[in-house]
């Protein structure tokens, strides 16, 4: 099975900050990497798919990059609505795995 | 509107069986894979398995193979997740989610079904 790690596990930031979250896969997953945002008591929301493609309706301050085993999610200017937990998710051979999550909270 | 609507919260005793549902609407239910995701209290997301309602092709995470059964009834656009004998450790929120038609990501999510197993 492919294992996913995320860093940091928690990130304290202020409104307007540039925020970067890293996700690493235990083996190459090409570009089959997605990012989700989850707020307390809510279902996850797809932000980015295929490593860098922005899901329709998602603000352009969110961007993704990477391929192979290392990926990043960047929020260019953190907004109040962005305080949440972020998960990466990989796909390989009919199997999906989520990363452990990164909680972005208010500094 | 494209949506997945899940069945309501359940409270069960250890050893009981359970089947929860996920009804799709606003799109061609048979053309998209539906996945199930577990979230234990205060924890992260875990992929359990996925089904293609068009032909009931089903894949399971090794962690959940043999522990749950995923099925679908395309005549009523509904996917299911079931347990034959619940354990306290099955207490969690369960989400169904639609896999993007061309990409390996989940673009539409149900609201979640909370399952509590307690004696």
C-alpha cells in the first residue's frame, strides 16, 4: 500500500499569510493527487485534482503543484474562511489513500 | 442539482447488523463510481472502498476487505454500506462520495451518516 504523509500537522497563520502544505507519497503516484478542505462537522470539499487542476468554483488563491512523490498545496493569501483541515489523497491501482491532515488555525 | 443524500444517524449495539445508504440525484448514477470514507471521532479520512453502480464492480481497501460490504441498486440510484456484526470500533462518521468521471478524486460528497455502536 502507498502511504501518505503531510507536513506540518498543524499550522498557525494569520489572515493574508501565504501558506504551504506538503504531502509526500511512499512511492511515485505520477500526478494522481487531490487536495480537500474540511471544516468541523462538514463533509470534505474537493479543491485540487490531478496535482494542480483547480476544481470548479474554488478560489484561485488555492493552487497545487508537484508530481511523483512530493506535492504542495499553496494558499496565496489566507482568508478567514480558509481556517480548516486539509487532506491530500492519492490514487494508485484502484486504491485510494488519504494523508493524515493538516490543521490550519488562527495565529 | 447534483447531490448525494445519505441516510440518518444510527445507534446500534455490538453484534448488530446495519446497512446505510447514499442516494444520488441530478446526474447519471450508473456512470460514476461511488466511494465510502470513514472518519472516526477526531481523526482523519480513511478510504474504505468504491463501487461502479453501472455493473457493481467493487474494490475494497485491504483494511476494510471482509469487514464491510458495499453494494448498489441502480434502479433507485442508491449505494449501500453494510456490516453484519458491528463493533464499538465501527463508531464513526461515514461519507459517500462520487468519483470525478475522468479524474481520481471525489468531487461530490454526501452529508455523512454518524454510526454509534455502544452497549
